[in-house]
């Protein structure tokens, strides 16, 4: 995952992995999608996260998933 997209700070949201420059945990994005909400719903509820950043995080997670699957 690109470090510029996400960060972890013990002083912000108890150290949860958040979108850089926000207090929005990355887990929220995955929870929304798992709960059958759309990316649009997530972006509407968390306007501090840009569409480009959310998509980049999803693309990075996908790339990591496929890279790990090939190695296994």
C-alpha cells in the first residue's frame, strides 16, 4: 500500500489505519463495501476522502492480494 494514501498514528483514532490527512479509518471503506453499500455511499458519508484516494487504496489492496496469491 502506498504510504501517502494511508497512515497510522497512535494519537489519531487510537492508531487505526486511516486515510492520510483524515480521521477516517480505512476499515470503514471495506465495511461499507462488505455491507453492500456503494463507493458513492462511502464518499458521501466521508467527504474528506477523495474518490481518487479511495480507488487507489482499493487498487493497492487488490494488487497486494493477487501478488500474495501468486506467491502461495
